[in-house]
C-alpha cells in the first residue's frame, strides 16, 4: 500500500513530455514585406508606369535612325536591315540646327547658375537653420512661397524688370533669372540638412576662433555634400531642359541658343520632316538622361538624408 502511494506520488511529480514551442522566425517580417511587394496589383502598376515611361524613349531612339517613309509606315519597328546614321550625322554637322553648338552655351549656363546658387543659398540656409528667431522663420516661409509659383506665371513681370534695369535680351539677365528661380528649393533642402548637423560643432569652431563665414565654408559646407550634390543635379537638369526662359529672355537676335531653343529654331520650320526632328531631339535629351541615370542614387540619398534628425 505504501509502495503504491509512493509510485502514485512520483507519477504526479514526474514531469511529462515537453512540447516544443517554435520561436517566431526573424524572417517573417522581411518575408511578408517581400510578398507584399510582389502583389499582383503592385506589379501591374509598376508595369504600366514602366511602359508609359519607356515607350516615348523607345520611339525617339529607333526613329532617329530611320528614313521618313519607314517612320510613317511603322514607327515601332526596329530598323535592323535599314539602319542608317545619315540623318544623325546631318543633325550633328548641320550649322542650321546647331544642337551641338548649343551644348557649350547650355553647359556654361548650367555651371554658372549652379555656382552662384550654391554661393548664395548656402550662407542663407545656414543663417536660417541656426536662428530661432521668428522673423528668420518668416524669411524661410518667404523663400518657400517661391516654390509654389509657376515659372511661366512670372515670366512677363521678369521681362519688365529686366528691361527697367537694362538686362533685357542679355545673358546676364537670363542667369539672374535662373539663379533666382533655383534659390527657393535649394535653400529649403539646405536648411533641412543643416538642422541635422549638431550645433556643438559651431560652438567648438567659435571657441577655436573661427567666425560665422569660416565656420560655414570650412566645417559645415563639407558636411553638406549629399545635399549639395542633390541641389546641383536638380538645378542642372532643370536648366538644361528649360525652354520658356531662354526663348523669351533671349531673342534670336542675341545669337545665343541653348539646346532646347536651338532645336526649336532649327526644326520649327521643318516639323514635318521627321528625319530632322527625331535625331535632334535624341541629341538634346541623351546627355541629361545619361546624367540622371548615373546620378539618381545621389538624388535619393540627398533628399532623404535630412528627413529624420538624429
């Protein structure tokens, strides 16, 4: 009897078989994200967006090496047998269209506007970012208001202003207009980035005897490289593709043509000759497309680097 009671007590105390509990996998979250990113709706939207963006580029490239009749008969076909570089060579060498000649002036305009924009926007953004005064924030709002005004809406007042100060129909007037139009976005991006830089760096520079300008150009400005690269890329693409400003602020009598205005001046009277339209358009957009594809990672990193502070 005692033995039976002891066996019964031991059976109650003896632990039963443990059930294995699987720990949650760490891959569940990323795996769910991957499955969500591969959803049919998402893939369908990305496919439609890809087609919408790639079709115009495809038509531009393949039709730049076709004859007029081939373009009219089948614009989507690839000219494997009738591929010709005659029209592209004519577009490059023709002095009438002057697209290649417009490269030099447009590049000069891009470099000059970018340098002036950085020189003006950098110190202004630094002063705004490091000040807590209410009037300084109002200045930032004033600059931000410029981002909501379309450039075409102010082109007529700009003409009157340039005429009054004697800069109408001059390269100087066009450069001044382009610099003013690029400042709002540049200052906005710079302010957001500078605010992520600790103020202790400024205090340490002040203790070492550096003034405000020296602190900015020798210490803060080198740290702004991602934001500066982003601003340079966005401004360069905008200036290269701009047509309204140089067309209106620089009349044909000035003798200066950007890439876009050179194309307009060259093919406007030959708009029905597609062997002149497509090669010249390809020459105009090819540099900026290659430049954007190569530098797009810098654009993304520069826009997001100041999004979260800390």
